[in-house]
């Protein structure tokens, strides 16, 4: 499990590596949004408000936002693989303890602890890929990892939503705990040791790198776009559950779990975007993808349930491509301190998710789904403006095509 500080040639690309990084993505996100599928049950069981149950999602992404930069520093000091595997094992602990939660506040606290583990997987994996691979191999493996995160986001909601048809939601979380432990063991066995990692244990150097990133327009723009992206995704996919569970749709927990099958489109679309991105460049890819997402969001206002589901598929597909394009942009534009840069990006990204869960909860309380859509649309339009004005096409395209 230990990493090496030597720098021999990079790993050879293989289908096994595609599988490994897809697997890491799956288990990184299996727990993050799983609770969305059972929000109507939590409203009833805990006699909680809409904002309170929304915060069970927001607490997790808030924890990810707060710890992402620091886990990057820790990983730069002690290595990659041990952090990834250790974080997966830690993630299993609060997942199992959720089964004993007897009030909404304790459940929210345990969801926060789940979020503390996630950056050790997400941030460090991106740094690992950026160090160990180059060119098309890096782009393809990054796309496989992002596709895995999409699949994990779907499976978390889908598995938990269907498990509660057979058992209590508390027992279902014990099953989720066992799955996470299995994931940690698989990653420990299959993930190769780092070859090109060089430890940086000097805090002063890390702080200098942090200051450099905070002055880097590319990093700051990516962080801001990430904020808007997860604001949209969390706000949309949290409160659409309450919208579809209410009249006239009356979706059951299993029905809501099935809605998240739209995430499977992201598993197909994201790897394809890994091939298209070098041709279009990050700026153009994001502008197109986020525009498509905004169109899908507006279409969720249509009355028929099947129309809403198709609209969600369009909305989420645009967001997944935007996410893949943005993190690839960071990997290409930041040659030094990638783990810390990734941590800053995820800090902005998950801060957006936390704010989205809270703000959209207030919007849903005041104006149901139509007002929630309006709030999310503002975030998406903001991201388009940021990319249009702050992500110059000549620099971005040239850098990506050089690889």
C-alpha cells in the first residue's frame, strides 16, 4: 500500500487501469448522494422540514468542500495510494453508524463525517492520474474515473432506494457499509503503486504553492465553474424527488430510485467527451455542455412525468461533460501541486453543492419546483458567463491539443 518516491517511466495504459479508476469513482460517490432516494421517508420518520432533509445532502458536500485543500497537502506529503484506500475504509464507518441515528441532527452529523472521507479519494485520484500518465492516456483514464463517479452517484441512489423496498432504511445503510469495505479491498489490490510521486513534506512550500494557485486565473475560474456545476446538480436532483413524490405524480421510493437511471447516460457520454475534448478545447466544451444542461433544466417544467425524466437526462448529461472538461482543464494547466489545485477545485465544487442544497431548499419551500428551477438557472447562466469571459480559447485549446 505504500507509495514510492522514485520516478521511473509512467505506467502502461491498459483496460485494467480503466477498470480500476472507474471502480474508484464508483466507490467515491456511492454514499455521497444515496440519501436523496429516501428523502420522503426521512421527512416522515423524523418529522423534519424540507430544509432539514435537504441539509442531509448538503452536510456531506460541505465536509468535502472544507477538507479538499488540506487532504491535497497531506497527500503531497505522504503519498497517493495509502490515502485513497484509507479514505475508503474511513468512509465505511459513519455509513454503518447511520443505521443507529435516532434524529435528523445525528443523521446530518454522520453524513458530514461521510463527506470528510471523500476528498481523500477524489482529490488524490486526480493527482495520481495527472502524475502517472500523459497525453491521451491521461485524458482517457480521467474520463473513466469521472464515468465511475457518475455510475457511483447513480448506484448509491438506486441501490438504497430499492433496498428500502425489502428492509428498513437503517438496515440498508449497513449493506452500503459492507459494499464500501469491499470497494476499499478491491482498490487496495488492483491500484498500482505510484511511480512518479515525489513527497513534499515542507509546509512552507505547500503554502507557497497554495498562494500561487490562488493567483492563477485558470484555477480560480475552474473553482467558480465547479461551484455553479454542483449547485445545479445537487439543487436539481435533491428537490426533484420531493416534486415527483408529491401529487400528481406520487412516486414511491423505488420509483424515485429508478429516476436516477438517467445518470447512466453520463457513464456513456463522459468517456466519449474524453475523445472530443482535445478537439474542441475545454472552453468550447463547457459552453456547449452547460447550455444543453440549462435547456434540460427548463424542460423539467413540462407536466408529464416521462417528459421530466427525459429533461433530467438532458440536464445531467450537460453537467457531466462540464465536470469532465473542467477537471481535465486543471490537470493540463497545473504542472506543479496538482493535488492541491484539485483540492481547491473540489472546495469550490462542493461548496456549490452545499449552498445549492440550502438555497434550493428555501426556494422549494417558497415556490415549489418552478422557483427551484429559476434559482438553478441563475447559477448555470453565471457559469456560462465565467467561462466566456475568463477562460480564453487560444490558451486553453493550445494547451489541451499539445497533449
